[in-house]
C-alpha cells in the first residue's frame, strides 16, 4: 500500500489528485475499519489511518480516508477548536491553497465569510498569486496558508501580503515543513536538479527547508508571532496517539497588531 500511494503522489499531478483522491481513499477505508484512531476534523474512526508520502519511506498512520486530513490538518483542526474563536466569532477568512478536508466544512459554517484562493488548485474559487494578493489591505480577520512558503519564490513578500490583507488584530496560521536540526532556514538557488531538491528540501518542488528560526522569518513579514507548543505542552500522549498528530510540531500563531 505504501509503495502504491508513493507512486501515485509522485507521478500524478496535484490538481488531478485533488479532484479524485477522496474517492480512492474512501474505497480504501473499508480495509481500515476500527476504532483506534479518530479524526478531529471529520469525526471518523479507524483502526489506523492510511500511509502517506512521496517516498518509499512514507509515513504510516497519516491520511484519514474519510476527509483526507493529514497529521498537520488534524492538528490545525484541534487547535482551532481549543485555542481560537474560529467556530464562534463572525469572521472573514482567506484560505490560501485550501485543503480538501476543510473546504466544505468551513463553507457551511454560518459565522464565516470564507474565501478560498490558489494559483492552480481546482478547489479554490479565486485564482491568485500569493506574491500579489488581489484584495485591499485590512480585509480579513483570519488567514490560513499552510505548506506554501517552501514553494514560493519570495516567501517574505508572500508573508507580507498576508499581513497586509489582515485587519489589525487579525491572525493567521502559516505552517511550513521544518527541520529542527537547522538553526536557520536552508536555501541554495544552485540546487535545481529535482532529485537533489528532494534530497535537501524534502520534495522536488520545494525551494527551501525552514529551520528553528521559522518564527523569526514570519516576523519579517510584519507579524507578531507566538510559537505555541500546543501538542507538547497541552495534549496528553493518549490524545496525540488517538488523533495521530505530529508530536513535535510548533503552531505559529501570527497576529497583525
């Protein structure tokens, strides 16, 4: 199963996967019936989640067959419920590169004015380049932009654009892959070979790998950043296992003051 999923992720373009992946995953779910893990995004239970990853060393227990949430999405869903006013306040929300597991759920929430945007995703309603967001400043209360900054040419400009379109007091979740072995973000524009990019940046379409200074990088975009160790400091080991969360991921709560 791991090898098949790895090949599919490697060689089928992402826009096609976004359109049909949920049907395949739901078919596979019949082989995962059980009650050992729970998805906090959709509420489904399984004996374990599907494996996921582009490489043969893909992650076990990662992808929810029902809603396609990964570890980071389940963390975000839980964080929003427990640490923010996202489900109770009237909010105008910009969701860049929207994840399948959230779109329908957020669109149905009556307290949200919810806008999805992306440069290529068929799931997004607004086509845009994050380097030049086509909305006036001070438009949104909340912005989501996860696992995007490792792909873009100028991530400081992209962060600055998100900051610009937020209202004063607004907040954003802007997560990216990190390697905590690196003190600072690792970039090398001379690495252009796809295999070398995968070796150094985790995927062949990544341009960098953020290090422990990711919070400081976000601050360069104008944000005040709280590095919230929500998983490590506030959740029990049983909850981490039950929801199959990324045990050491820091949530970067970015606010426009």
